[in-house]
C-alpha cells in the first residue's frame, strides 16, 4: 500500500522540475484492495482529462495535468465490467455504461472530489470532498508539499459499514454504497430545492449529521458549513482512494 510520506517529502528541486508551469498536476492513487475505475468530469466549458475514465488496479498511480483555472469533479467507480469496446457497467458511480465517461457524470451514490483550480477573479484553488451525492469509496485530496493555509479534504472512513438501512445500496447482498437523504427520499426538503433552496430553510437532516460526525472534513449536504471547503495554491495535488489512516 501507499506510503504517503514518500510523496510529501519529495525534494523541492524535483518538484520544480516535474511541475508543469501551464497548469496543475493531479496524482491519483488507488490505495484500495481492489481495482477502481475513476471517473472525471470537467465543469461546463472545461476539458475532461483522460477521456473521463480509466482502470486503476490496487496500488496504481496515474498522473496528469489540467490547465490553469480548470474545475471539475473526480469519483471512483466500483466492480466494473467492460467489453473490448469499452461498454459495460459498474456497481457504483456508473456513467451510462461506458469506460470513458466523455462528459458524463457518475450515477449516485458516489463520493465526489470537487475542485476549482483558480478563476478569473482569484488565483486560489478551492477543493472539497462531497457526500451530497452519497458515498461509495473513502477518498482524500491534499497538496503535495503543503502550502500556506492548505488543508486536507477527506472522508477516510468506510461509511458503507455504518450506513442506515434506508440508505443502503446492495449488490449481491453486500452494501456497495450509501445514498444521500436527497437520493433516498427525493423531496425538496432533503434536496435543498424549491422553497428550501436557501441555507436559512434547508437544514441538515439526521442523516447529514451522521455523515458529518463520521467524516467532519467532507460536505454532508448542500449548505454544509464552509469549513469543509479548502483553499490553497499548490502546483500538485494527490487524490487517494482509500487513504491510509
């Protein structure tokens, strides 16, 4: 399994040599015991790296660059089966049965890493781990080498183990995902829509409180506290699926 200290202790001159000056480098690491199939989606008007999806065996690392001011989301897909044309399905996070998501989002429940790596109004990077679409795999995101004010976004606990029965997603009798209250109940009150589309009227549910207690550094519902959002400016970030304790 991954020794995170190896990444965080890379000499500065090596970092400067490796880092692209035209964007940000993302390092994806599969520290899970089984294969995953990451999905990637650029926000509207943004490119989607790596055609939006690929396979990672346990222990694999994948490195790629995204341009300045890129924004988007990354999530893991589990127990996927694809044919030689890239068609198939995944138990969680599926993007219309395709290996390469190519501009499609993942079907919830899925733990999502969200990021905005600079904008027209600010050079700062903003990133978080969101449980708003539910949970499937523990994940974290942090800058390599640290930085002033930089934090760790993460949900490093397997919520499937303690998922309330009303939110469970099972395949073959095994819990593979945990729905958000919005996905399970599908009402404006739980989805923060309609007259509840305001932080004054949309309050955390008992399920959101549970998610927050277990993963305090992740967004648990649409209007979660701002402490779950990290601000930084770094040239490299590592995203670890099933991060080590």
